[in-house]
C-alpha cells in the first residue's frame, strides 16, 4: 500500500467534510453523507465513489497510529482509496500497490 497524501486539511478537501461523523453516544464512526463523487486532491479530477463503509476490524491509522474502526471509501475504476481516521480526524488517500 502506498500513501499518496498525509495530513489533509479541510481547506484542501472541503468536499469530504460531513461524509463521516463521530457519534456523541459512544464515539463510533458513522456515515453521514454519501455523495456520488469527490475530487482527487492530487489531480483535481472527479473520482466516483464505489463504496463507503466502517471497518468491522480494528485498523491502524498510518498517520496517528490509533487502532480502531475507521471509515473507508473506494472509487470506481481506481486503485485509490481513503481511510477516514477517528483519531486524528484526517482523510488519508492511499493507493493499492502490488
């Protein structure tokens, strides 16, 4: 796996704001909004969302190291995906590599 962006600020990715929220009841991550597409921060091109989900397994954030049930976004016709961390509240763009 290759991480193609690190700490992504809301100014850089305003289109991702509000896609996930953290529950005030138990701190778990919830999907709040599922748009059809977002802009790739590296190319500026639209990438169409294929799936969004909350991991049922504990996953370690590559930025802050928190292990938890983070969110994921995959895209149609792309090897890129996004990890939505509940700890550092960042969207980490990554690419599957062989």
